[in-house]
C-alpha cells in the first residue's frame, strides 16, 4: 500500500481486492449460532471462566458483577425444562486476595476462583495435599490433622483420624528424598567430596 491509507466505505467494498482488514467488513459478518445450555439468573457483567461439570451435566461460570466476583453453577437445559443458575458464591473483590475461595453448601468441596479459571478441590487430605512437603509447608497445622502415610506405592496422604492403621506415619517431618544414584562413584571420589 506504500504508506497510503484507504478509507473503505461499506457501500463500495466490492471495488477493493485488499484483504488486510477484511475481518471488520460487514459483508464478512456472520452470526455465531449455538444452542442454549442453561439460563443465568445473576447479573454477571463479565464471564472470565467456564468450567464444564460432566458428571452433573452442568457448567460453572466465574466472573464479575460490579466489584464482586461471582461463581455460578448453571445446570444444562433439558428438553422442555429450564432451570435458572444457582449462585454458589458472591464476594467483593479486594486487592488483598488474588484467589478468592469459597466452600460448597455441604462443606466438602473448596472452590477457588481467579481471573482465568475455577477449580474445585475435594476437602480431604488426599484432595488437598499431593506430597508430604505440601503438609510440611503449613507447619503440620491443618484442621484435618493430615499425616503423610506411605503405602506400597509410597504415595498416599491420609488423615490421622481417617486412617489409624498407618504403620509408619510422618507427622513432624517428611521422609528423605534421593536425588541421584550412581554406581560409578568410587571411594576416592567420595572422600574428595566428604573429607
């Protein structure tokens, strides 16, 4: 175009063969068709996250309504039947918390909402802690009294209340981790490192 800017008028678009800015032209506009999944009863101004719940045939929507962050559970619409969304949580946004959290009604699931996703975590030792270090970072002071209890695969977290038959529980320290094993290290090399 050699630095020359053209003004494209909608009634004269057929005269131009330039393709550089066609995405905004009216002749290229096509409505996006879809099917209704459910009805949102809340006044969500901006949806920032959609998380499908395939087990319950619903979706979770996370977004903003004014200065509040909102988490909705929207049941998918069945034939001839529509249910409005259920507001799980509404909380004023504050700069203190970047990841607001809330509990489910039954208190068994923890929802965490940030600007890009909604996550659901089952409230249990195995649902909240994947390694022994996760428990240790909290100073072993969690309300579930979780302990690290290795099984045959050495990968189980169990609560001291839920699992009393744990043979070798770790409660105030984590088991050692071997970072490297080599059969090529000689005694002389070992003496150089650890005199």
